[in-house]
């Protein structure tokens, strides 16, 4: 069994998106992420609270009283009964009242501490949310059909190959979009190193990446403009269906 990482922790990381078809394009940006126990969220000094908040409204349907309650509601709808232990969440915190998490991950364990499942919560820039339930293998790999519109330059087709090992001293995640014709049009990676989530660590991360979550939103939109100017056509956005567990 993989030793449980220390939480809360900060990860100074680089996010990269590499597109190969129909044209090549690479996005790279540096940011920082939190790894937290959703039943024991960080308790920050008052003067630091604007720099990191974890609100239930930012996850799942947004209407649950806690993040744990939102997760449990989703898992019940998926008939998952063995994820009743510790849950570690990797995400951006709300910074100065703003947050945007393209991908939030929840490593769910049973009561004995064994891995039960991983929930990958995806947000797009249109305000949509969707969760994928994953049962990774021993190396943290899992495949799942793509069922949610994310990028305006890709249709809702194909599948994802995700590699999501539980972070330790290093963070090393990848998500690859795969199409039935054998192409691999997009690979996203998140790589970083653990930093202490103390006052010094948080101030250092904030000064290095001010307005970090707003920078994520602006960066996505800027690269979308660049791709459109390169001639990449926008795919029609389908009417989103009602998502179970996201109400």
C-alpha cells in the first residue's frame, strides 16, 4: 500500500497541453496546487484566508453543505459503496474570491485505507461541470470514454487515458485524449514538487503566482484565441445533459 502523503501540501508545478492534430500547439504555464484532506481542510490564520479558501459551492453541483457531502452524493448515484474512508483532493483554492479548476481530483479510500476509486471533476470555461468515476490500476492508469465538452476545438468523442498516481514528494499526472482512428490529438501533463503548506510556503507560492486561478482562466482564453487565429475551427457546443450527482 502506498504511504499516505502529508497533507495539507502545496505543489509548485508546471501544466502542459500538447496538441498534435490537426495542428501542433503547446501550452505551458506554472502554478501551484493544494493537496488536502476534505474532512480536515486547512485552518489558516485570518490574514491568509483570502489566499486560500475551499468552498463546497465550487465543487460538484455546488449545493451541498460540504465538499464531502457533494462527493458522497455523486458516489451514491454511481452505486459506489467502498469509498467511505479518507479522501484527498488536489485542486486550486479560491484566491481573492476567484477560483477555476479545469480538473479536480479526489483519491478515495475505504475504511482500511486502501484505494477505492478516483473521481475526476472537470470544469469547462462555459460554466459546465462533469465527474468521471475511475478505478485505476496499480500504476494509477485508467481509461474512460469522453462524455463532456471541454475544448471548443474538440468534439465530444474518443476516450481519455489517465495516469493519476497519488502525489507524494512529486506530482506526475497525465491525461491523453485518444480517438478511434488511433490519433492522440492532446496530451496534458501536470508535474511538480511538494512544498510545505505553512505560512512561508503559501506566501512564496502566492508571490510567485499572484492571482493564480484568474491566471488559469485568462491563460486558457488566450490560448483559445491563438488557436482560432491559427485557423482551428470551433466545434459546436452540444446542449449539456443533466449530469447525475451534479445537481
